[in-house]
């Protein structure tokens, strides 16, 4: 699945700083030949220690994580829905993403001018959300509070109950980046399943509630269209037994059909 998450916010709140911090974690583009990369898009791996352990268990030559694409979108200003600033460019880009990471700054810095001449995260969020609503845009949103470990926060916040899921991040020091990536992934109601062997261990993405053929489509369309059955063991059970060979000997590899609902952490071999 190709997943795009747009980073949005008012000018000078730290969008590009966050984007740059995230894309330092980018995976090699050659692993994803169907992704078009440009300066505003970064393919970022979803941190998952299970994948690393599976790769060690299988002595895999390659380890390939699940990924999300982060898109650095032009700064929004009040009136964007009516074409102010880069409003049209902003709205066209925001409609192309699956979810939004909305960045607000929570610290004062004399060298960074705030577009409204004050740092007020709640006010910033209200402006952004009003512009999105005026433009008829409703997508899942994760709020990112950009704080600085070197500067005090402007004031305490009671945002959780007001706006929904939020993460505190200091992109300069890298604080909270892994949690942001994982929560952005979960925001779309996604789960991870794995394939593993000597050639490669790989994490795949599917929607929560997907049946086996639909999940298999993440790997190749044939795995949906020509699906016969799947051999499945959960990651925890595989790590307990130590190898797929031992799991098969113990009868822990289950044979599942078309109606099987894939669970997060399943290790699957699709048979077509």
C-alpha cells in the first residue's frame, strides 16, 4: 500500500524542520521502484523491532520495513480556502494525502517570527481546522506539538481532550520521531504482517480487518486473485519455537482460507 501523510501548519512552526528530521531516516529508494521521489516527499520506515528479530531468526539477506510517505506541504495562512497565500497549492496537495500531521509550535524564539506575532497552539489549530473545514477537507489528523528542549514551553496545554491524538516532538534533537511515525501509521487503522525467509524478511501493510486475499494484494495482485490458502503463525509463537521448521514440526503453522482475518504480527506464506 502507498500511504501518504501530509505535514501541514502555519508558516514558521517547524514543518520543514520536522520533515528534514524524518527523512534522515529514509529507506533506500531502490527498494520501492514504483514510488516517485521529489524534494518534498520522503519515504520513511515504520519502526518495528519484530522485523529485525525475524530477519535474525531467518538469517535473511535483506530486511525491508513497512513505510509511509511524508509530504512537506506549503504553509497555510488564514484565508487559504479562499485562495490567500499559497492556498490553492496547499489545498491541491492536501487532497492527495491519506492523513494529516498538523504541526504547531509551542515555544518562543526571538529569531523565529510567528505569522500572528504570538505563539498560541490552540489558536493555530483553530485557524488550520477552519480552513480545512471551509475547503470541505476531512481526513484523519495527528497533532504534533513542536517543542524545544532548549526553550520553555509557552504554557501548559489541555489539547488532548480538545483536538484528539497528539505527539510532542523536538525535531532538532530527534525526540519523539519514532513515536510520531508509528502513531501516524496507526492513525489510518493499519496493521503489519510479515513474510520471512533466507532471501528477505519484510513488513507489509494492510487495513485492520482485512481478509487473507486482500492482505496478500499488498504483496502482489496474484495473491488476491489466485489465492488458495495461507500458512500462518503469529510472530510471538514463531519466536517462542525458534524457526519455521520447528513450528511446522509442532503443528503450529495453521492453514487458513479466504475468510481468515489477518492479525497484526502474523507471519504468512501465501499459496496460489
